């Protein structure tokens, strides 16, 4: 029997039509809002050492976080010129003559990672102080040349941590030192990521130290502007901090490609102009994988107004994005009603939530523990995003 010359073209046409119909029936993929797991986290600070240092107490705390619906914890590993893990880099330089250990003799970071993973929690060590150190620290005493300066020669500023000095982000030895600390954590522990916060930055009044001035003179062929807020001078310093972030990402990914780079800045306008931290550029360049914007506001109205900032939508379209919410401090408690309202507002915008900090989630508060726990259960229950 002779073959039908039209059989093959007709089959090809029918296959193409069927493929098109199936594609039209499927929901269109989002080009701007890729699906990512919602971030539900909490920072564990130096004030949480009683919990972090005790193996049994830590286990109970992580059990509770897991039951409540949390999926990520950020334990502090660098604060006040001190590491909370055994650091060879600190020892070699004579910066720290002791090692924090648990009450049962355990490595704090190894323990929290192991216990967190056993409960399905991501553990992302948090370099809380970034370039910030106490002026009385061994680092500042042994390496005054590492400190950045204001135009008047001063080396300190006032922060939430009190009077602090700032390691110069543009000094090669400072960059090498921070990279060594980060690499120790990445190489030595099964961490899911590394987080830097608003202190991986420099207040815009700084940058008048000899090292930075010499770099600027070489490139700009003139001395730095006397106005610390000069836009070009701000941009020049911010660009170099961006270069530092790129180097840290390369350090992390070259050792362990799956380790996330997380940042926790302030909202962009403040971070860029006042802290030289152009974190939107980091997002656009693919230097970070997760953003948690600190949005500590005393009421729901001012908090909700800040959620309308365009950087949140831009960041959420590219990387996992969440809002840092103040759960209270020992001397400044936050009622659970406000915590719930702010967390719900963030989640309704499709943003994750990270609470500062663990010690005031249900402990060290004026409200009953069960009231706080029930509030967290309520606000983390189900999906409320768009």
C-alpha cells in the first residue's frame, strides 16, 4: 500500500496544537515573583548565651521554635570584637585569648547547628558587628591603623551598642581579617548560610583616615570632599563596600557553593546615604541570596507605611525577602499585640518575618508566657501572602 504523503505533516501539526493547548491550560510562570519558601526566623544574640550555652535548654528552645512554625535561626558568632566559636584567626593575632564553650564543654556553633538541623531548622551564623568593634577591644588597641576616622580625626561614634569604633572596610588587612573569620565558619561548620547586618557598613562621617584618603586621591586626583554627605563621595565609598561584599561572596561560594549569603540592612535610603550600604546594588548584582530589612517601628501605622517602599517589591522579585520585627528588649518590652499586627502586615505583603530577638519572644517580657506563645502561633499559622 502506498504511504500517505500528508501523514507525517498532519501528525506534527496535531502534536504542536496539543502542546500549545496544554501550555495555555497551565498557569503562567511569574517573571517577577518566583515562589520561595516563606522565611520565619529569629535572631539569637549574645544576651541569649544562657540558652545557647546549655545543651538541654537549647534543645527545649529549638523544640518550641519548630512547633511554632519557625524555619530559620540566626545565632550570633561575631560581636564586640569577640567570636563565639574557636577562631584560629583571632588567636594568631592575639585578639582573643579565650574560647566560648558550652556548659557541657561543647562548641557552641557546632551544637546549635546540629540541634537546629535535627529539628528541620536552617541555621545561619550571624556576624552581628560587621566592621564595628568596641574602642576598648584588643583589635582597636593592637591595630589603631585599622580604624577609620572622621574628618576631625575621631575614631568613634554612638550606636545602639554604645560608643563604638569602626574597622576600615577599605584597609586590605581588615578585609583579609574578616574574610578569614567568615571562611572559618563556612569551612568548619555545616552552616546553611552566613548573615551580615547593618554593621557591614561605615557611617558616612567616616573615611578620612590616611588609608582611605590616599586611595581616593589616587583615583579621583583630589582630596575627599569636606562634606561627608557629598553624593559622589558617598557613592565612591559605597561602591567599595560593595566590592568587599563581592569578595566575601566569592570566599563563601568558592568553598561551599550552596551556602547562602544573607544580609539584614536598614531600609535602602537610610542604609545608602547614612551607612554607605548600597544593598539594592548587591541584590541587583546577585551578590546576596536573602534580605531581611530591619523595620523597627513603635506602632503599626508607621510600620505599614514603610512597607510601601519600592525596594521591598524589587528585592522580593529577586531573592528571599523578609522584614525584621522588634519583639522587645529587656528594658523596652513590646506588647504581643504590636508584634502580631506588624508580622501580619508583613506577611500580607508576601514578605517573611524575622524577630529580634529570641530572649523576648516569650521570655523576659511583662506578659504571660502563654500569651506570647499563642500570639506567635496565631500569626505564623497558615499562608497569608498575596
